[in-house]
C-alpha cells in the first residue's frame, strides 16, 4: 500500500501527496469473476490492489533523506503523526490500536518505523516496514505530511527507506497499493525500482462509518452508508 495512502512523491513531473500501502500478504486464492459491474453493501469500500516488488537496489534513485529509527515511539505522538499523514487516504490502523498495542507492536524487532528529516532537520514523513522470516521486507506505510507535498521530497523519503531496508539484506522488498490512492502511484513506485507482479481487490469497512476516522476525512472517496433501492428517493 503505503498513503498514505501516504506519501508524497514525484512522478511524471508531479509531486503527489500520499500513497496507500495496506498491510497483508498476497492472497493464495484466485477469484474468477465474469465481466460486468458489481455493487457492494453500503458501508464498504472496494480497492483495486496492485502488488509490487523490487529485487535489487535502484542506482541513482535520489539523495536519501536522513532517517531516524524510532524503536519505542510515544503512542500519542505516533498516532497523531500516522493520522495526519494517513487520514486523508483512510488509514485508520493507529486509531484502532491502544497505547499498549502500539508499544507491543514496535517491541517486535521485526517491525521498523522511521521518521524522515529534510536538510534542515525538520520531520517530514514516516515509513514503516516489516521484516519477515523468509528474508523479505514489506513496506507497510509510507508518506509525507500533507502540507509538505509538492517539494520533491517523496523520492528522497523512499530512497531513505530503501537504503535502510536493503542494509538488512532481504531477497526482495515488496508492497501493495490501492486504487483509492493518487492515480500516479504505480508510476511513482516503478520509478523507485518496483515492478507489479499481481493484481486483485480488497473489500474493507469504511472507517468513517465504523468511527475510527472523522466523517469528513478523505472527501474525495465517496461515503455510502445507505443501500440504494431501485425507485426509491
């Protein structure tokens, strides 16, 4: 996922705000659907998902930002950072986690969170990744603060994240991203050395309806809470 979505990045000459990177492995099953439109129940969000991977570092990507690993994040500060970056793209994991759960999550040495800093030392964004037992790393969240997009920091943040991740010697680094993110996200990740290898979809509960995010979050994503009935007004 990633978006933010989260994370600003320069792509095709434009700096996007966030990229959604959602946690979770590639599903084993393949769903064979006939062509055509489908409706889902009110309160659900459907994402078209693309899985992408990098097998080796990409030379000359960008000047990496300075990255600080936070091994024991303050839960209140972490939650505020996560939601400032991610709420515009419907990230709500941190809102669902208690302080104890956040502490336990990052007490696991396989879970990494880094804060990125610009040349003045200011905090500009965050990256999370998870190191698996099979010598793979999944980038789970990646993004800039919304007010800082459009400044060319996206690729530098990704360069900093990948620099940290490749130092651990993984066989590959992977992520998946979502259609509720910016339309340029696939191109951004390809420009950072990732290539698509699978596609699918994800159905989730709308966090604005279940109450983990404000109802006015992500106004660009329709909030549908009443099932449509033919002929009804």
